[in-house]
C-alpha cells in the first residue's frame, strides 16, 4: 500500500511540479519572498469584494472605505491574520484559495440574506438553517438561487482539487516551531490586542444594538466574527450574591400585592403583529383611505404608545423573547437568538410561568411552523402549557403572494384556548404572519382597495400597495378577535404590538418617530381600565399590562414594575443585566439556587386528533381514514412507518391500498419540520374487506372501526 501511494504521489504531484517552467518557478519564488505584502493586498481586496457583495452597490462599498477607513483596514487585518495559517503548510497557494474562498462565500451568503431582509448574516443564523430549509413557499431562497450556489460551490471545489494536484508546493525549509509560534502569536495575541485597540480608539464598537447599522459601519467580516466569539451574556462586573440580594430587597420594598385571584383574574391576550407598521408613521407614504381603522380607534380609546424593539426587518424571535421574558437583548452577543442558544438547555422565567404560578392556563398560537426558531422547545422552557402551530390548524387560505397563511384562522384558534380551560383564567400569546415579507414587486392583487402614492419607483410602489392591503387584513383580524371576545362574559385585556418594521429599506428619517426601532402597541379591555399612554421598551410591555390589572408576580416583571421610574438610568439597566444573567447563566441567587420555573411538558394543539374508521371500497386503489381535526400536516403511520398521505378535509385523508394490509395498525400523526411528531391519534387495526361469493366488485364497502377492533 505504501509503495502504491508513493507511485500515485510521484505521478500526480512530483511529475506535476516538474512540468512547471523555470519562469513559473521564479514567479512562485518571488511571491513566496514577498508573501506578507501579497497577503496584505489580498486581504484588502477580499474586504472590498465582500462589502461590494453585501451592499450590492459599488459606490456604497467605496463609501465604506472612505468614511470608515480604519474599520476597513481592521477587517483586512482579520483576513490577513487568517491567511497566516498558510505558513503551516507547503501547499500555500491551495490554502490561500481555501481561506479566501471562505470569506468570499460568507460575503455571498450575507448578500443573499440582505436581499430578503434587513438583518445581516450572523453566526446564530447557522443554527436556523434547518428551519429555513423546512419552510416551503417562502422567498428566503429560491430553487434558482440554490442551484447557482450549488454549481458555484462545485466549480470552486473542482478548482481547489486541481490546485491541490497541479499547484505549487513551497520548496524551502519550514522551521515548524518558529512558524507555529508566529502563527499562534498573530491569531491569539496580535488579533485580540489589535481588536482591543480598535475598540478603544472607536474604530469599531465592542457592542452595537443595531446589528444592521453595526455591519454597515464596521464591516461584515468584523460583524460576523463578533457574532462567532461574542455569544451568550458576559458576567457583569458587579455580579455576586450580595448584589442580587440588594436588587431583590429594593424590588420587595416597592412591590405591591397581587389583587386578583384565580376566580376573578382577567384573561390576558398578547398578540404579536408580524412586520406591523402604522402607515401614518411613514413620512413619504400617502394612501387613498385608512387601511387600519380598528387599530387607530383602539389607539384613541385605550392605552397605547411606541414600543422600542431590538430588531428591524427581521428577527421576530428576539422581540418575542424580550416581550415574554422581560429581558433585554442588548446584553447578549451580536446577532444572537436566545431561542437557538441558551434556551436550548436552560429554562427561563417568563410572563407565562409567572401567570401559571397564580392559576393561569398558558397558551401560544401561531399560524406558521412550530419548529421555526425552535419555538416548541422555547415555549416549553418558558412555561407554556399548550402551543397550537400551523400543523394543528386546518388552514385553507393564504396571502396573495402564496407564502403565508392568512391570519383570520387565528381568531377561532385563540378563542379555543380560552374555551379549553373553563375554570381558570388564561394567558394566550398569539403570533400573526400575514404581513410577513417578501413583498412582491409585481402587482398580485387585482383592483386593490387600498392604493398608495408618494413613491416614484413602480416596483417599490407595488410592494407598498401589497403591504398596505395586507395591513388591512391584519386590522380585520384585530376587529374580529375583539368582537369575539366582547361576546364572552369574562374580563379580558388584549395588547397588540408590532414586532419590527417591514423589510422595505426604511431609514430613521422616513419615520415620524425618527427611529426605525420603534413600532406601536395598542390595547383593548372590557374592564373599564383607565387609559394611560406610555412609550415602552419591548421588555417592559408585559410588566405594564400585568401591573394595570393588579398582578405583581415574578422576578423580572416585578423588577420592571417597581423600578419603572428609573428607566434608562445606569442603575436600572445594571439591575436588569444582573438579574437576567443570574437567571440564565448564573447561580440563580434570586431563586435561592433552586429551579423555580422548570420547563413544561408542552402539549401541541388544543383539539384531540381522532381516528374513527378506516374504509376500503372493494376494488378501489385507496384506503380512506375518517376522523376529526386532520390537517394538511397529518400523516398516516402504518405499523409505525410513515406513509404517503393525501389530505381531503379535516375529517378525511387517504393512502394508497398498496401501503397497508390486513392486520396492520394505523394511526395519524401531526408532523412538523424534520418529521417531528407534534400530536398523534388513537390507533386502529385494519382489516381487509371480506368479499362474499358472487358479489360484484365496487358494489359496497366495509369499515374498520375502533369498536370492531375491541371485539
């Protein structure tokens, strides 16, 4: 074997090296001699190319170099440091191409992502890849884009293979100890020292709450690298048991007693409005008539205000996390999603768990995939009893672009959560999706009732027309939900809030608020609560709502309720930082070291999926299964194996006769992405029909029922 490898090596490599001309060898020797200068030039070129791809505009890339020259060269130094790895190998040209290709590939990914959303590519996005590829009928990626990427990668790999075989090898002596020490020094001493110096000189920032602006000002390579090394929460300098105790003592001193009981506590419904923006807030936008009259009526009559959120254009899960947990995203790493990181392994006190502790039933409802953003796990970690995702809904209608379920289905699904627990109050968190991007640049709505003006570009105008008409659908959903709740003889308060502005390239100057991180919230109640308008941060919202109805529970909720007068002060933010670190990463001094809010065994959906009968018409090619609460995500399992299933309606699905035989067991499972079983039906045993002699085929059918199988 060793001899065979030697022959192959001689044929493929040694012979290839001999074929190179003397002039070629001289050029290689020249490049090796001045390789550091060559690396510096390559690094500067790569950074410019990556910025060009990310910004999709040559002048914008040039502007970055001119206005943020220090950041540009610092990004180049990061690439330069990574290129130092080539000195560990003889095939330096090969590894230069690999490293350069790596950075350029990241830039291409970022450019593709920025063409569909505002938030740039970060390390945590890699944890969302399975979610993204599980989403059908969306515009996050297309088959054409995927094909181009695959072809490009294949060509790049072929080029690398050819370079590995035919490319030059360093012929000089490698002083392994010296080279290794030098590379380690550059990567683990030079790079951190340079980073610290750049941050101290304000060339780059150590933290930027606006990730899109941070990447814009400091460069993609630095931004992405920060998202890799800066994850989780850093331990506050003053974190210890005594400091947590002092925070708790101050909270307890100002804390009120909860004035409601399980019998008279109101239902609390929190509704996230996906990509919702009041069009009145956009300076340049005019429209023929008000698309959100219900929202504006609520704004005038009930408590409302601006809501400062942590994201823009995308990142719903982070606004959601702030609202439900009362924690601030500013203390987490760049571009992080706690749902995909810390909540994968640690439970987290939330509004749901706080309300559950005083007798509330807690529910989540969302007409999109249950696994997206790892919500099933996250909601369990935050103390929800049930979660009704699209897989448990009989969705029949979709938005005009065909991408998302319409929000009208959420009215009844939200009401179901209240009906499911007749002897206790409920906290229901409902998430809409109808106004989600991408917004089509071509007209897709025939004779749209709402039109816009103030926009000269036709494609952009088409996007705004689509968006404004979808806003009206959201407003109709709000109206319908309130009408249903008004008919119930139960005290109820509802808060509706926008999670972030839409992906439309909006800037601060476009907004009446002068801030693209400000959305709006409005409330409704049937309890005669006083209107108290207030501008809030997303992490303060539920503390304000629960305070208004006399509920004063929980660690973070109580902190916000008692310290609201100190909002935006250093002491307020320091206390919040310490408490959320203590709960998620620390020793849980605020719980006396105990786990007071363990994860729940979350139940998917409210309604049972029932299988009543299995029917096969004589001579037919299909077997029909009848029952209740089937959806498009129902799948038949025969003897525990998933079978291709066709959906007819909520009471009937069918499979091929070839998939089942006499004596097989049958059940229905509601499947999420990656074939996750969310809920399953009872199990039946299938029996082939017995055909009496002389019976004409297809003249009648037989059924196998649950009662039959019990005989």
